[in-house]
DNA sequence: GCTAATTAGCGTACAGCATACGCGCACGTG
DNA sequence: CACGTGCGCGTATGCTGTACGCTAATTAGC
């Protein structure tokens, strides 16, 4: 799974040879695969289906892509081809906030990509660009490099987890707590039962904006560590 | 994918019928599947391989499990059958810290389960128990229910993302930054290049303990929100 | 312009996967 | 002893990714 994918992601496209010209291209294949994943889901991206969409034979794809796993790795990196625009003159917190929301928007736009982020993979040029943009923005405030990376990683780790619940239904999954309506589950999980009896999920702004809530808490904590002097109060923005 | 898995996870085991007694059982199947995943990885859990391990025919499994997807859902929930022990009398922060490390240990013990956590799934009794234990511990400090849930979710979201880098090689993946040794990648990603030229990844305690670092920052931020009065300093523990 | 080298396109074949169907058998109950 | 219920499972089907080798198209050298 992406073990030998290093040269694949970083290798040069190899100049125009002297043989038969290519009708297909790696870019066209990857782009069409991403389109299928967006429209029909990642499981529908099969070599057969993909070839049909491209009007080519199945095995022709293997002239441009070593295999399915590598294709998926290319799909994943391709959605990060352009790093986000971050505010440059408003400090690290504003930059990290913008970055976190950009990452979130990216995975909301490409729901199929989130599980791939959780799997170990080789860092491609796209993802490197996103990482670099965050590191530059934080490093501009003068922090040590490892401290910058640890902060960016903390935010990145949080965002990956926080986006997941938003992918399914929009708000917090109603199916999740169906079981509480049943028999003795209320006694088995009293703290969860409170959620239902108190009727949250419909009203709570905290839960509707749980992404921003957690992000602000994390940034508050980073701020306390990075700038021990500033004694800001906490507020939900 | 776990769409109709609701009754599966929460349904009763159905009393002993009056037909031929079952040699196989759902529990034995799930336990063996977990053992295979632990020893050989999740992709090796195929119905054929699983049946061979159990000394039964392939199709016999379908008498006890509706299908592969549901089996995986049962595997996932089964590793959370016993909720963690949390310190009850040391406040919400100690409890959440212990809970976060328990979740981390769980996924380190079952690396195959982490990608499943990222995918949308029906909440099973095991995961509900873990969630409930955290909610009870935080709720004991008297916070509103939705605030407790938002805090627990924030920690849970962070943990899921932070465990991933630890699964691959132990420390931060060396392969990740191989490309920086190459050509003009150093100019393309200057902030990442600094990481290499400064020689972190070998020495930085911050990066070695990035899990704890991010967790402490998040908990600091939650503390500032939940207990605005306490003006604790920040420290890396 | 002809020939040789190079490369793209792709049909066929194969191993592996989940699983629908239906038969036969073992057991508890009458 | 016979009945019926539920279990074990062999067979068959359609899907998956991909190794192999042939054919066609184009360019480089003569």
C-alpha cells in the first residue's frame, strides 16, 4: 500500500519519447478517477469502470499507472495540488485557523479521501505543499522548527478526526442514538441517556459547531504555551 | 457498509432454538477474525481464510454473520467490549487524560482498527460503553451535558488523528522526508527543508512525544474554557 | 522513403474475492 | 419413530486486480 509509491509520486513525468504517442495520460486517468469517486464513491473506482469512462481498454491504464494502490495514492495527492491561501500578517493563530478550515473544506469536498488520510502513506508533493504552507505561516512568528511542526501536527490531527462526524448526515448522526430509545440501554449508558432526555442534538450550538469549539480550545491551549504572557479569555467564535 | 448493521450490533443473540445445535457461534467467528487481523493484518481476513482457521466451510459463516461488512463492524466493536478504568476522584482533566491514553493504547494494540474508526459506522454497545465512561467522568464535575460531549468529542477527535503517525515505524516516518534530499524540493518547500537541515526527528522530545504535547495543549484549552478562574501555567508532562 | 527501434493500446487468462442458492443432515420435540 | 427446524456447506456466479504477449503507431537513422 504505497510502499513503493515514492518514485511514483515524486518522479519526473519523463520527456516525450520517440515511440507511439500516448492518447491517455496519467493526469487524465487520475482526474477521471477522482471524478468517479466524487460522483459514485471510492468503491466504484475500479479499473474496469475507469477504463470504460475513458473509452479505453482496461490494461491500457497500466501503461501509465503501476497499479490500483498507486492510482489511489495519486488521487489523494492530486486533490491537494494547490495549497490554501493563508493570511500572512495576522499572526500564527489566524493562519492556523484558516489552514484548519481549509483542510476541513477539502475533506468535505472529497469525502472519499478522509479514510485515505488515516492510512499510512508516502508524503506526496501536494500534501507536502499544504504542510509547508502551514509551517511557513507558523514559523513566521519565530518559533523553533520542531515546535512549529508539533503545533501544526496537533491541529492537523484534530481536524482529521473532527471532520468525520460531519461527513455522514450533516448534523450529528441521528442513527447513532437510536438504541437509547430501546430497552435497558438507558441504564447501561446513563451519561449517554442524558443526552437524549435533555433533548440536545436539536438545539445545542456547541454540538452543531463542535468543529470550531474543539479547534478554538486547541488553539487556546497552544496560545498559552507559545505566548505565556497573553492572558486572553476564552470565547466561542 | 454498516448501514443495516444496527440490529446486528444491538440485536439479541436469540435463544436456543429447537433445531440442530450450532457448532459455530458469532462470538467465535468474530474472535478468530480479530486474531487473524492482529497476526496477519485486516486484508488477510477473508471469508475463505477465516473458515479454514475455524475448520468449517466458507458458507457456514453466513449462518451467523450477514456478510463481510457486518463482520468487520462486529470486530471493531468487540475490541471495545470493556471500557477503561478511569480515576474517579481526581477531576475531569485526569479522567480525560487517562481516557485519551486508553484510546491510544487500544488502537496501538489493534492497528487494523484505526482506519475503521475514520469511516462512518453505527455506534455499537462497545463503543457506546467507552463513550459513556468518558461522559460520566466529565459530567461528574457538573458541566452541562452538551458541553461534556463537545469536550469528549474534541479529545476523541484529536486522539484518532494523533495515533496514526505512531502506527507505522515508531518515530516519525523517515521515508516521509526522503524527497527533501533530492533536487529542488528544498526550494519548493522551504519550511519542511528547515526540519531536515536542523536535524530534528532524531532529537526533538516535542516530536517524539507529539501525542502528549497536543493532548496537553487541548486539555489546557478546555480547562481555560471550563474553569476560567484557574490560571495554571503550561508545562510539558 | 525504407527499415529498425521504441512505445502505446489492449485481448486473453488467471487467481482471488464475497456471496446467492439449494441440498442433505443432525438434532429436539411430538 | 417421524416430523420439522435450523445448521453445515458444495457449487456456481460475477466481481476484482493484474501478468503476459501480441499488434499497431510513431520516430530515428540510413
